[in-house]
């Protein structure tokens, strides 16, 4: 059984499916049901969604009935391949819909999307609890056919048997019915969490008409705010909670009240606090999600969702995860306390400010960075115009793997700013394709993510190549200037493209384990964090930088300052990520449905343990923690740090051999990127590195002594 997966914001969300027979005329005129190689985005309307899903699910159910009724001896060709074809049919309908819901959201599309979620959930549970299917897969796993399969096919079978069990196939009928009901509720509540967050984010805006309030803000930020105001028919400067608008205010605005106002709005999104208190409140939604996860885990025989989560990960036990995170915290906290003491002393000496509030930390940190290293993100932006960065990224990939990336302009897209590219091998064959959607805008959810449009797989017609969605929320072009990126945004782009390469460069031909599918969750960030390293190397920066007016490469003095500032407050940043990871893992490990206020209590305990910058009481960080409440990182946010050990150690081989050493690049391509989820990640890592991972490289890269 192949599980349908979508990859969002560096996380997988399982989607599933329902029925009812649609009208035949509706089917014939539905663009989602056309036999298309790439989705016809401009033709897809909200009215097409539910009929297309109904038809796809009805077709799938009939297909399963036919397979099982004619199955005399289960084999790959008689069972698994037809099931993969069925999955691909549903995915071809749902993939563009779920993507559009994230990037061009509208009330009509949202209603259609939400109408399909319970149907998809019902179908997924029904599929996972189909005992005849389960026995057929088990027959392959335990019979002579298994020995005839290649390594990747065996992994598909092994994963399928595991996933049947995790779907409740071995429960009694009453428990199965309960599992199905809880799964449907979970799907609806996670969607509601994300809706609330999207609505709350886009509901808040700040129009400034007094120019004095803009003191300290970079010209590019002021120009963007003016452009946004004009677009809305307003006079002045418009600010929102989208990151390209929010972050410059927190970093540069001299007006403390403005910083406090924006921080308060940002830190209370979708909660019971702040300017829109209670309007899109996720408090009860979070509790519902936690309760549902706990009940589902209990039904499957796990004590809690943390144990359930580790059933598909590299980490062997909850204690191993906690020990890993607490060890990193122990190493980092003394350095972070020193960094924070320096920041407070700086604020006192330069602004006579004794108390640092949450809305002061980023502002004074940026001032201290500029004083110490004479560099800021704003100063770097002119050297990172969009086309130079994007083409430079492609040049890095070419030097590492010998692949060309070429743009096509004849492909239907969902927004005028979206671009489309093909990855071409040295023999001229197109190996993969991807969409690139870079700018923040209204009706697009925040963050950055790679998502699967199509997986690589073998069909009756041959190999279907993979297609990816690459989505970011960067600053758009202002006036006649190109889009100019901060170095942080450049790093984010490289990160997401690393995910994209993992999906697109696979050579595995079975969708269940091709690309990112079937990869242990705590290893999935390896290729993405690995790619970030090239953003800090002189030889690579010469490819990705060039002043938007003069074409001048990033000057040596700026590069030296950038390197010197690389680990500025890195221990504080490490603790911030460990706070998120420990909060997430402990919340799912210790959750008790009979105990009140656990979200607040556990977050407070974690902060007392690892945090040096205590946020105000009204801070409602958890209410917008979409990674764990609306995505696939529940009891899995630790994966970022876990995989960073792998990625830092993998990159250290390039540091030894040369960052553009083609042989090392091809070894990484063959051992990691091309293998997808066909083998265990530790086995693949050892194949590339020649040994198990060591933490030394991570500690060195982050400036934290071993």
C-alpha cells in the first residue's frame, strides 16, 4: 500500500479520501480529470474540486474491488503496481488542489477543499484497514515473491505492512470504527488550525502616515511598504505580519512602540490575546488535536503520540530524543547566557535601557552585530538580486552534479510571478521539473516549503519524471528594482531546493519510496540543510552574488564580515530551536487529557530549562506553531537538529575534498539523493561518509565547543 503524501513547509501531511457518483457531463468538462502531464492551473475552479475527488475515489474503490476479486496470487505486478497507479490517479487530482489552497487561497476554494477532507480521510482509513489488502501484502512479504524483488520494492512492501498496522488494520471492528472517526476529526481540526492562522495573519495590517515612525527602517523596506499601500489604494506605508514586512521592523525600527505593536500582533496570532483576541483562536483546536493524537496512539497500543511518532523514524526511543536535545542544550546554554548578557550590556551602554523586552532583542542584536562586524542583512541585499541568486543556485547544482536547469515559459501556472524549470542531464534527457513561487502575497500561507506535484514512478508507458512545487515568501520587486534577497532568504532558497533535489533526482521507480517518500522523518532534512552550506563559501558566493546595478561580486570585506558574523548569537538561536523541539516532544510524550493547561505548563517548564530570552506572558507562540499542529512535525520537530548532525558531517567531506569536488558530489548524489526512501538513512549515510555520523561538525559550524 502506497500512502498518499504531500510535503509542506518541510513536513509531510497525510491526505486521504470518499465517494458519491458525480454527473458524467461534469466529469467530461472537469480539468482536474483531464489526462494532463502538468496541472491546468488556470482552468481549475473551486466548483471542479469536489466532483473530481468524488470521481477519483469512486474509481479507486472500484479498482480495489477488481484487484481483490481477481487476485489469485498476489505479486508486485498483480497487486502493488495497480495500487500505485490508483494512488497516482487520486494524487493527480488532489495535489494541485491542496497546493492552490496554500498559495491562492479563496473562500470558495477553501470550502471545496474542506468538503473533500473528510472524504479523503475516510478513504485513507478504509484503505489502511482493508484486511484483504493487508493479507495480500503480507503474503508477498512472507512468500517466495519477496525474494524476487529488488531492494526498493522490498522496502515498499515492508513499509506497507507497517503502515497497515499503524492504520489500525489489526484492531477489532469497534476499535476500527473509532479509529476512523478520530482520523476524520483530526483531518478537520488540523485544517482548521491552518485556516485560523492564515486568516489571523492576513487580518492584521498597520498603515503609517507619520513618516517619523519610519526612523531606522531601510529604504527598501520603506519603498515596499509604500508600494503595498498604493496597491490597496492608501496613502502612506502599509505593514503586515508577512515576514518580509514584519522582520525589518523588528530589526531596524527605532520607534519602540511600533516594534511592540507589531510584536504583540505577531506573537498573539490566532489566540485569545492581542489585537484580534478570540477571533481566530486556536486554543481549543490545539487541545482537540492533542487529544485526538493521544487517543489514536492509545488505540494502536502506544502509550502516547511521541512513541507512535518514532515508529517511522531513525530515533529508537523517546529517551534517546530527549537525551540528544538536552545534551545540545547543556552545551549551548552557558554560551547563550553569555551572549545575552553582552546584549543587555550593549543596550544599557548605548540606549541606557536596563530591561530588554521581547520586541527589543532583535533590534539591539542587529545594532550590536553592526557595531561588532559592520554588517547587516540590509547591506547584503543589493548583492543578491533574484535572477543572480536563482541562476547561481543552478550553477552550484551544475558544478556538483553535472546537471543543467533551464526555464520554460509555455507552462500554465497559478500566478503570474510563478516560474517553471526543467533539470536536464548531461545526455540531454529531462530528469525532473519544478515550479518556483518566490514572493509573499495575500491569500498565500507563510513560510517556505517544497511539495510534491508528481513522484517519479514506472508506468505502463515508461518512467514518469518527478515534478516539484518550490514555494517561498520573499520580498517582491519594488519599483523598477529586481527582487533583492537577504542572505537569510538566499539560505532559505537553498534549503528548499535541497528538499527539491531529494525529490527530483531520485532514481527509484516506485512512488512509495522514490524521492522524499518513505524517508525516515528525522533524516528528511539532511539534503535541505546540507545545501545551505554553499551559501557561506566564497567560491559559491561568486556564483550567486552580483550587485543589481553594477554586477560586482560580493566584496571580500563584506564576505569576511559575513563569515565573522555567521555565528553571532548562534547559541541563543540553538536554544530557540531546542525550545521548540523539547516543547513539541514533551507535549506529545506527556500529554494527559485529564490535566488542564498542559500546553502552557510544558512550554513554561521548557523555557525555564533552556531559554535565556523569556517572552512576555501574552506571547502565544504555540497558537501559530503550524509545523506540529497543522503539518507533519508532531513529536518530530527535533528532526531539524537530528538531521543537522547528518548534514554538517556530510558537508565536512566536501570541506576535506573541495566544495565543488565532482567525485564527492556524485557520491552524495548516488548515495543520498538518488536513493530516496529505498533504504534506511543510516545505511545510506555510512555509504557516503564511510562511518556513522559524528556531532563534531555541527558544533564546529555553529561555534559551540564540543
